[in-house]
C-alpha cells in the first residue's frame, strides 16, 4: 500500500488541487474581466456559458447590471464550481446551449461569453443567437483561447503529463486509467474537439481565424489581448504577464451588423 501511495503521488504531482486550480482560474478571469469591463453597458447582462456565475457576479458588482446566464452544465466548471457564495439569483441561470438561447429577441444590453465558442457544436448558430438576444445598440464581448494558449498547453503537457499518457497507453488494461491512443503519446488531446489533438487547436485558435468567424455575424470594434498565462490545472511554470503580441486569450468587442 505504501508503494502504491508513493507511485500515485508521483503520477498526480504535476496536477494542481481543485482549490489551487480555482485560484488560478480566478486570477485569469479577473485579468480578462478588467480588460473588457470598460466596454460593458449597464443594464441587462447575459453570460453565455456562465458556469457557476462568476462573471454574472462581477457584472452585478461593477456595473450594477441585472445579470442572467445560461450553461449546459451550471456549476460544472469555471470559478466557484467547488461551491461559491455568489449572490447571483439561482433562477437567473438556466440550463441551455449557445445554439438555442432561451430569451427574447433584443433583451440584453451586453452579451458576454468567455472561453465558450471553442466548445460549441455550431459557431455561427451560436453567434447568431447571441445577436438575436442583443439589443440593437448593445455590445457583444466574446473571448476564446489563442494558438499561443494551445502552444502553452502542449509544452505544459510535455513537461507535466507525458508519464500519464505512457502509463495510460501501456497499463490501462490492468489499472483504472483512461485509454490513450498511440498518437497521443506524443501529441496531447485537443482542448475542445473530441477525437482531435492539439494540432487542431494550433490552427483553429488563431486570432485571425476567430476574428473572421465572429465578423461573419458581428462588426468587430476592438481586439483585446489581456495576458499571457500558463494552463491553470497544472503547475505554474511561468508567471502571468502582459504582452502586446502574445496572449493566452483574445476578446472581441462587437456590435450588431447594420
């Protein structure tokens, strides 16, 4: 038992606790929020992919907005998922998908979505739904991971989880681990696309690709690169820093097409 405990400790060493991961995510979301906060319009605020409601809480506190949110798995991810004392109303969070937002046309002054579009089944349909529920003079603020984040993710996995993939590949029939394919021994899984690797993320998460997609539905007014930061679930091998060229996320400030 002592040997098993020791081996498990080595196996799990690179991964942070849920509490430390939550702290890292909060630090990241706060920096991103400060970058977009000047563009938020006071009024009705919708967070598409709200998780536990952290951005809703910030919108209430910082802009005195009435906050609403949707998520396919409320409380299942994001800051506060381990239990929060947020004051957002439970009835203001609905279980729903970005492709079918359960609110009336032109209801919101600000529609906000952070690190969601890379996970949806239909990007354009999701953006069209965000446009539908946004007022004509409203603002969309939408953020996604960048190819830089994909590269950071890849380096982090090489540094910290290579042994996981080798153990999973060779020993999954004998121990309780997830199965790893041969190609995943060297190229870790995609952050968002099932069955793909980080090669997909490096291409799909390019800022120009995201901007082109968003611009199919909205007019993009601002492109924000908040900060470069490491992957929050793993040990932090460099500190968060501001950079004019490199950022782990990109946010677009948009208005409806005329």
